C-alpha cells in the first residue's frame, strides 16, 4: 500500500487548509485510515481516524475544528482543518490500517 499526502502549507491563525491522502495498492474493503501529526520536538500524535464504514474518532484538541472524511471509490481521505492555531503546526501523516504511512505534509500556522 502506498499513501500520498498533499495539501499542507502556510496559513494564518484562524485560517483553513484541506489535506488529502490518496491510497493505492492492495486496499482492503474494510479498513481504517487516519491522520497523525508530529510537531518539532514532540511525539507523533493521533489527529483523527475514519473507518471504511464512516465511523470517526478525533483528538480532543481538534474536535469541532477538524473534519475527517473519505471517498471509498477513490481510496482517498481528507482532513478539513478550520480555525487553525499555531499549535496545530506539525508534519501531518496519513495512515492506513496502522501499518502504512504517507510521507508527511507540513502545516505551518503563523502570522
């Protein structure tokens, strides 16, 4: 399985970004995908996960600001990030089945 993440960039506090993660290869019809992030000097942490059935789970720090979604027909997952804060600055990694990881996309929230 290969994962290609995109959509990171520089945004001002309060702004929005949308990340995408395209999966290819041997994709199971029943699976879990998600986003993790790692800020400088910190451990990688869960942001959100979504099952192939649409069940979602969010870290408390992003609830009500971030929305995870997916298009199973395209094997693509998204993360809509609103009301971004400087503490959201990190490299964001997409994950498949807790086994495969994308290359990461940098999100920088700064004025």
